[in-house]
C-alpha cells in the first residue's frame, strides 16, 4: 500500500458578520445559504473540488458535495471556537484543510475589520482618485501628486488627509516587489495545497528583511517564460492597454485546453481555461492564453469574482512591462481587495 500524500488541500477564507449586510455576498453563486458571514464560500468549495479531482482525493470531493451542509458545519465550528476561546463575534481567517481521507481541519485566526468596500469594491479605479472636472467648467490645476499631469493615473493616490469623510475608506495600501528568479510551474503552483515551499522561498528572496510578517508586502511571481503568474498570497491586476488585466490561470499539463491540431480539439474547444475532469462552466473566465505556455497561477476566488464583475480581463503580462511606481490591484479570499505600488 502506498504512503498517504504528504500534503493536504486547503483554502483560506474570511468569516465576517459585516458580510450579512452585503447583497453581493448573498448571490446564490457565491454562497449556499444567504445571507452568509462567509466570503464567497461557494467559490472556495469549487476551488477545493478542482484540486481534489486532480490529486484523486475522492473522499474530499464527496465531503464537499453538499454546499449547505458545508456552510452549517463551518458555522458550527466558528461558534464552538468562539465559545472555547471566549472570543467576541469578530472577523476571522478560517484555514480549511482536507487530507486524502476527507478529514476536515479548520484553524482560526482573529483578523482586523474592514469595510464592505474592501471586500466588494465598486470598481478598479485607483482608490481615492480625484474627480475629473469638466474642462469647460473648472480651470486646469495640475496635480502635485503627478508632477503636473492633468489627472491621477492607476499608480497614484492622493494623501489620506484629502479624502472626503463621506467616501468609503480606501483599501489597504500594498507594496509589491518583482521576484528575483522564476518559479517553476507544477500542479502545486496551479492548485492550492499545503505544499508551499516555492512561495516561502520567493518571499525569502524578495523580502529578505521580513518575509513572513510583512502583512501588506507582496512578491510578484513569474514563470520560466518571463510572464507574471500571481503573488505569493494574492491575485494580481495590472493596468494595460487602457484596462485592468490579470494573468491567465494555469492548467496542469494532463488537462490543458487543446489547441488547433489536437485530436480532441472538437470535443473541448469551448472548455474554460483551468477546467479539469468535471467542469463548472464559466468558473474561472475565458482566458486569452499565453502563446508561450498558457499557464499562470492559481484560481483565486476573489479573482473569479472580479472577472465576473467585468473589472478586468485575462491577458498575459510580461515582466518587461512592469515598472517601479505603477499601481497594481491585489486580492485574496481573506483580506479582500487592496491597491499597491511596485517598488524596487
């Protein structure tokens, strides 16, 4: 008998009662029970099922087949943890893990509160961007933040003190640094498991002073053909060609989308980028895949939402196009969305 795998499947998700007030979070495609305090639970379930399909964790696929039951089980575990710890009903990070036998483990961590606008932003405009006055109504006043440019661009934001108190708070400000070497593409960089050595190594290279506890510091990963894939803990969005784009997700080679000339191209020509054995139609968006390799990072839950909201589209991003000072959106399934700047 072969030894059990040394890794588990997992996802990290936000629990936050502020989500009970969110109409976005109550969409039936995002949650099995509504309103729900879980941030995009259905998307997290889909991602774990896809990983379970690839790695033949059949018991996990079965354990995740009942969405409402999963919601109830997680809610029960949250309440039990709060009672045990004597904790108030505040925001939590849930790290949900499964071994191959289908045994679920949930770890809890208290996290800071954020406004709904951080979890479900209304657009990908730069946060706190100055309004664009009609030129016939107001005289031109160069922005001191842009060196005299007419208006703010995607890489600039005004000081927090200039924010209208009636506006929603700005998303957290991140700093992003390009990795110093490429990260090889493997199933563990395409599907979320506890095998995360390459991400730890990336942070150690690019953030040597404090790779673990830099909460809003991120590393931009890229593959062997010099294309951005993702961040170590986030999905990334870049402003290119007048629109926001996110790198295409990766496909394990055994299940890649056929290209013209493949024997079975007719059977799967309408399949989605990233779909495996039992597809969820439209799950990760229709990619404009890289002509070089057609693979990026993992299937972020918040990334899936942003694509569905029309905030961005999928497009390869070469590292030769990244410039110090440019603005980048980031997101993940615990912290929501934030805006950041590329640093040297």
